[in-house]
């Protein structure tokens, strides 16, 4: 599997799913990028949305998830490892995923806007938003650095 360079482009969109779990492919991209040092301004270890999904997946931590991802050559292998670790967690994550849009519509809109998934008509709004979010992300990473892939 190729490792995404999130300094050059976004991770997969939040609505892509793996095993009927939205956000999981995006989280896998961010974990792979964090492991390889190509995370850019994205969060891994600091994102409340990532943390919510990992909590549903059986209370897994970012470091353990990164270990699973580093040992899994493909997305399906990540899902299989999560299923083996906690079948009830995978079921809970599917329920969480089903409610994602209803609970977090505005946040998901901002994610899509920042990542460039909404198209050119949003360019005038996107540029200042991206700048503000990049400054915010760098400040968060300075104050609260992720240790999620340390020691892998």
C-alpha cells in the first residue's frame, strides 16, 4: 500500500468507508502518514473525531491503532485486525458512523472545504480558512505534540 503524503494532498474524504465505517479510511491515511513523517498540518493523536472513532472501536489508542496500521499491508487487513481485537467495537463503530453526518454536519463541511473536496466555487472562502486552520494546527502541535507513533 502506498503511503499518502499529506503535505501535498488531503487524506481520503470522511465519507469513504471501510467495513461500513465512515472516517476509518481517512484515519488509516493519517496513521500511515504520521508513521512516515508525511502528516503535514493534519492531526494524528490530537483529533477529537479520530478519538471518538477509536473509542467506539473498543477503546483503542492512537499508538495501538498506528501499530495495527503499520503491520497491515492493506486496508482490509486493518479492518480484520480491528474485528479480531473487538467485534463489538466494530459494530459500535458502524453505529457511530451511521450517525456521523447527523451529529457533525458543520464540522464535516469545514473538513471538506479545507481539504478542497467542495470544488472551485468555494475558492474565495477556502484560502483564508486554510491559512487559519494551518496556523491553528501548528499551534496545537506545538502545545500538544502527538506521541502517537513514538517507538514504532
